[in-house]
């Protein structure tokens, strides 16, 4: 006969207080620590490409704030979930109206950009996209380096798939943002 022992769940504050060993990137999923491998150089380049493409548009149009890889957003409480997209965007109005807080931003960004790593399973990616949308993120861009595609997910809308040879369109959040999909995947 085995006796189940209750799991000890971690809080967002405990995650924030963990010493940074530099050996992994960590998220908190329903109170459980989820360690991820460090990113490859290709992943890092694709993340910066997405950040620069989107960031230039956001800055020029004064639309809001761009967050870099590793920025945590507390999207669920009791048990806590803290996710960190590769790139995130928050509108100017939401950023200015933000509550006073310490630590992770309390709530979801308006946009989460996820660059797919070779070891990401489809189930993991589906959970991540669903989690962002359920938390209130308006759009999730899934950048897939192997397929050289960008998929846009929004709540209550069909997903949109952009191929390498097509033009990307940032609707619904950024109707004026357009660029060749291939620019997400350029390696110097």
C-alpha cells in the first residue's frame, strides 16, 4: 500500500527569489517548476529577429512596450502560473494603467511570441498557446524555424499560417505591420 504524499507547490514569489544559476530558464505551471534548456544560437537569432521586426514598428507608431526573452508574466494564481514568452507586447494604455507591483507582471501580455525549439512537443506548444489565450493574451505568434512558418493564434478565430515565401500581416493587433515571413528566419 502506497501513501500519496502531497506535492509542495511553489509560488510566483518563491520562483522570483530562486538564485539564478544561469543553467536553465524556468517557468511555473500551476505551482510546479518547469525547467527548460538554454536556447540554441538559432533560437536566439530568431527571437531577436522577431523582437527587432515588431519592436521597430511598435516604437515608430508608439503603440506600447516590447519585452524580451525571460520576462515573466503571472497569468494564474493559487496555484501560480508564471510564463515567459520569447517576445511580448503590451499596449501603451495597458502599460500606463498598470497596477503597482513587485516581481512578475500580474496578467498576460497583449501578444506573446514563441520561437519553437527542436525539443518542444506539439502538446507542450498547444498547452502554451491555450494558456496564453485563456489568460487574456489577444494573439500568440508561433515562429517555427524548421518549417520556416509563423502561425498566428487568436481567441475565437481560426489560426492563420504564413509560409516563408509569403508576406506576414500582424492583424488583429497590428493591422499596419507587414514584412516578408523570411525576415523572421534570416541568419547573418
